[in-house]
């Protein structure tokens, strides 16, 4: 047993705190916005130039001039502001964003993250990820723990790095793992997942901090 | 000085040559200078280096300049939406300088502001920092990045006046103001060209000094890449 994608995303939403400015990465992390408690005041930043990202539009109300960083149509909120890309990354690099939730392809026990390139195969580019990981106060990665038979939690990344020593916490389908001075530290297990299974699915040492 | 032109072709007349560097505004397909891109395609100019966050999609946006073989090199942050781009790149037919999005924005900003280089934490310790000067500030490594200038910028705004003052709409602003300042000749295409004085001067995003030629586009396609919707009720 493991968490479904939706359960992973719901768990990731528990990382949010009242008053936070948050950047959500493209793909699974974007879904975290569906799980923000109504009582919580969280402002989403989208690096294409928007602070205060609202929900998807109703049919007929979509606006080609109003998209998020995943190029999805979104809506504005009363608090929304728009700005150019340099200002957007001043927020990001300048340490003004509290939390980034990003996807990953590999995370190493020293906090290195790889999520932008598979040499010779996948060409997408880093987008804003390399800026986010060095500038945002806290970086949480949400990803499946395994890629086919291989663990994505490794001693050292074999894929080209997005950033060095930048990941604070990992949320996978199997549980929650923190990264500190001593490497991976298991904090929570998904329902039905054993410590043994978690260890087997981690290609590095795993301390148990449940 | 008359900055007003009747079309993209007229605005770009004399401004295009082979092997030049063009900065193009837009994020994905949002806020792209679609009329200028069409006119560049029709001009047949080639060997271009294009600075743009993305490379359009197959068949639209900058994708059309890739398909026509007019682009030699892209300086971009993310090109994941363009399959043809991936083919060109992986087969070595297209040179790409991957630049993180924030670094790309700041390089353009610096280029337009007369700053030749700056240091950023971004890419420190990654392959993209290889060969670049690094320096330690407050115990952390920073990478030196160069300001970017283009020979020509093509940008898209919502409203503009005859002086070249521009106002962008919502997230269609993105890289447009940065590109506008980073080239000696900037061509702006706008949805609405108004009389000088009709725009509120307190709300102008790009002052006219950064715009040399301006025209009103006759019909904007403004395609949506990912039409995501919420259900009613």
C-alpha cells in the first residue's frame, strides 16, 4: 500500500502555513492548491509574473492573458498583482517566498535535486526551478519514490543537478523524509507502508525518526 | 520622430539581417509578438539567435521559425512544449543556451540597464555553471552571469500610444518590458494604439524611450496552451 497521488498532494498541503507566500511547481505540486484549507491565508506566486493565483476559470471565462507557470488558464483574486519576470525572480531569489513545492527526478541524501534534464533523452530546460531552489526559504519535493525498479532517493544524483543541498523535505507515495546533516531521516510512513519497505525503496542510508 | 507603422512588415523593414540576435517577449504563448514572428518568417532572414523564455509550440509562436530553419540558436529556459524543438536539439541542428528563467530575466534586465554582469546563486554547483566565473559571498558560491543585449527586440503589449509608451495586460507582461529595454531597436505590437495622452502616465509599464516602432495588430490569435477549467456549482 502507498499514498495515491491525491493523498500525496493532500499531505504536501500540510506544509502550508498561515500567511505563507508559496510557489507551486508544474505538475503534481500545482494540485496542492486544491487542498488549501479555507481558513488558511496562503498566497500563491506564479513565476511568470503573478502573486495571488486564483482557481481555474469557469468555462467561457478563460483568458489567454491570464495563465500560471504551467501555462494553464487561471483566475485573479482581489489581492492579485502582476509584474514582469525580473520582479518575479527578485521575489524568488531574494528570499521573499516562504515555501516552494516542486517535482523531482532524483533527490540525494545531501539535499541535491535533479529534475530538469535526462541527457540525450528529455529536453525541457530548467525553467524557474534552479532559481526557486536557491532562493526560496524552504523547498519541499513531491514525487513518486520509485522510477520503475529504481529508487529516486539516492546517495548522489546521477542526473544533472538542479541545485545543490537545497531540498529540506521529501513527500513520496511511501511517506515523508527529511534531509538534514546526517542524510535521509524517515518522518512519516504512508498507510500500510512498513519501515522495511521504505528502506528497500531508498538507495541510501535511512535514519528512522518516526 | 514618427514611431507608428502600419504593419509588422513595415515596422521590421531594414531592421532584419541574417545572423542577428533577436529578443522576443512572451511566456509560453502568452504575450508573444505573434505578428512580428509571422513577419520575420516571411522575411526569410536566417541564422538567427533568439532570446526567448520558451520556443513556442509546434506550428505557432517561435515554433514557426524553428520549422522554417531560420533559427541557429535559442537562449531559453524551458522548451518542453515543443516536440520539433527537441528533435532539432537532440540531432544537433539547433544550438541551445539553457538559461534558468530568473537568470534569463535578470540578464535581459542587466543588458538593458547597462550592467555587463552580475552574480547569482542560481546554477551554483550544477552543469550550467561550468566554465563560468564563481565567487564566494557570505560563505556561499555565486555564479557570474553576463547581461544580454539583442540587435532587435519584438514585444507585445495591450495598449500603446504614439510615443511608444506601453501597458501590458495581466500575465502577458512577463519578459516583454525586459526585452524592450535590451535592444537598440524595439518593435512593439499592440492590441490598441491610442493617442498620446490617452494612457494614464502613472500606469505605463514600458516608457516610450525603449520603443522605436509601434503598430496595432489587426487580429491577435492569442492561443491558450493549457485550457484548464473549474466546474460550475
